[in-house]
């Protein structure tokens, strides 16, 4: 298989393979390792504050002098209403009691103590730190931010989960689109929080390719040469991989979480809003089964902020029932090699097709 060149040239990389952001899993070391093998490393900034974002960017710069990508959440922040306040109180109490029943002592934050960050405060940091590649998910950036970033030479990669979203991104001047199939692990990049298009990746990729004229990256189910080849045949010029790096040496997952990957089967992988208030694909556990389809799920980002302390405590207790392990549908042998070796093996496999 010959690699498509258009995205590799745009991103100044040797191979058009993009390490997925995976907030909470990827690390500056993973980003640098991806760059070292000639792929694009992506630093996940999610909805961190400006100061936290700057610190992570600077930490990554110490490990690589190559232009890595940064990724942010272009999310809508719901207004705090009386109904939301009351629901927050009920949800907090329910989750604390659920945790206590499982011998996890947690003190979840009150609504007034939660700090919600908008992506707008990250834009200046990204520009000031000289980042030249920005990918984003959960929606589209506003026109003023797009103009400001472009004036500072930042290449923009938006995420779509439907043809409609792809057309919006193209019309607004986004340079590259990452097409995310429903089988992809982690959060859905869907613009609408409630009504997510559940479109299989290869069907979506083919349709988006027919409707837009800018280069496409594909994300969802890529774990070996055959899956990359299929995406290439349907129009992908770049390939975003995430789940294959979950158990890597540079992954932030702890040993008990990596062990959980080895026993997973196809029935265990579900879409859920329970941890964050936005749909994400991961491994089913007690928390997900209890909260899904219940009244105790707040809109994003409030649910995400509320459950953050619970997940931290569960990690310290090695309790898989109360942590989120995001995972795509393509089950395989989750390698514990270094990111460099995992990507190198994938590249070699692709060359043999």
C-alpha cells in the first residue's frame, strides 16, 4: 500500500498516521514518541484552563522540537437554571450514596465550586505557544476564533460524525476534517449532544468523501493494515489511531485498567453518557449500568466535573466499576510495547499490503 501524501505534506510528517488525543490516556511522552516515528502526535487539552493548557504544551515541547497537534473541546456550556441546580443536588447525592455502597468515600463538589472552562481562553495560549496544528471536537469553532487562528498560521482539523457536520466545517474554512465513525472509542464528536448520528464509519467516510472537497482523516476501528487500507480505498488521506495505544508504555492508564482490556469482549463495549453527560464509547461497568437511562445524568460539562473526583478515588482503589475506560469496537491484542514500536509495526504491516 502506498501512503496518501496530501495530509502528510500539510502536517509535515512522514506517515499520515495521527495519534488520537484521548484525554486522560495520552501523555506528552506519547505525543513525542508519535512524532519520533514520523507520525503526528496530538496533545489533548480538552477543556483545561489556559494555565493548565500552557503547562502541558510546554512540557511536551521539552520532549520534541517537532510541530505536534493540540486538541480542544469546542463545546456548548448550558446555562445554570433552577432546574439544573436541583438536578445537580439530586445527582450528587445519588452518586455519593452509590459510591459509599461500594466502599468508596467521595466528597463530590457543589455546583458553585465547579469551574467551567470555555475553549476561547485556550485560543490565545495555543497561538502564544506557537502551536501550528489545532484539532477540535464536540462542535465547530466560532468564526472569530477561526479567523484569529488562521491569521496566526494555525492549521485547523475539525471532527464530524455526519455529512451535515462535514459540510458546516468545510463552509467555515476548516482545513482538514476528521471523520469519526460510531465504532470509535471515546467521546462522540457530534455537534448535537442529544441526537448523535449512529453511522458506521466506512459508510460515513464514503458519504463525506462524496460531499466535501477538503482532505479527510478517518477515525474509528483502525487497528491493523487491513482496516487502514479499507479507509484509504474509501477516500481517507490520513488515519487516526487511538485504541491500539491504550496499553502502551506511554499510556496514562494504570496497570489494573490495562489488565481490564485483556478480558474485554464485544458485549462489554457500549455508548454511555453516565460519566460525562456526552455520549462516549467504553467498557461497561457498574456505574454505567446504574446511571444509563436514569435521571442522574447532568448535561456536559457538569456531569463530567461532578464525577471527576469519583473517578480519581476509584483509580487509587483500582476499582474498575467506577472509572471510565474508553475503548473502540475493534477488539484486538492491546500491545504493551512502546508507542514507537506499536506504530512502527503498524507502518511495516501497511507496507506489506
